[in-house]
């Protein structure tokens, strides 16, 4: 793996997860969708898109997506996809420390297993 690959993996993992955390932050502020009637959904969507966090999150996810496309043009998918699973690790930490979510011990075991799997892919 080259420095370029590492930089793009960083962008994919941190950009994608950061974007998801920003969108989650927005949706928690907007509130739960109570009704799936089109006019109710439209109202929720319009409230969400008035938030800067939503636009920030979508921008990060867009950058992450195009970085993933570039990375897949250089590296094998059998390497890239497993390594991007580190986004699950980052998501658990972000959920706990940035969004104040409670992460159960069983989930932390899952996070540790993901880390072990990524380590095996990188070493092998």
C-alpha cells in the first residue's frame, strides 16, 4: 500500500463516517419521522435540508464516495472493501463520543472483531 492509497483510505473512512455522523446529528435534531404520507415526509426533508450539518454531511459523503471510486481503480476490491470496514469502528466511537449514544459491550466486541479482520487483511 502506498502513501496515496493510505491517504485515500483515510478520506473514504473518515469522510464517509463523518458524513454519516453529521447527517445523524441533523436527523436527531429534526426529529423522528412520524408519518410516511408524502406531505409529512416532504416537511421532514425540508427541515433537514435547512441544516448546515446536513449539507456538511452530504458533502463529506460525496467526497468519500468519489475517493472510493479512485481507490478502487488502483487497488484490489478484496483489499479496499475489508479495510473500509474500519468505518464501523469509527462510527461506534463517533456515536458514543459525539452523539452521546450508549454502545453496549457486545457491540464493542464486534468493533474489536472488525479491527482484527482488517489487521488480517492488511497483513495477508
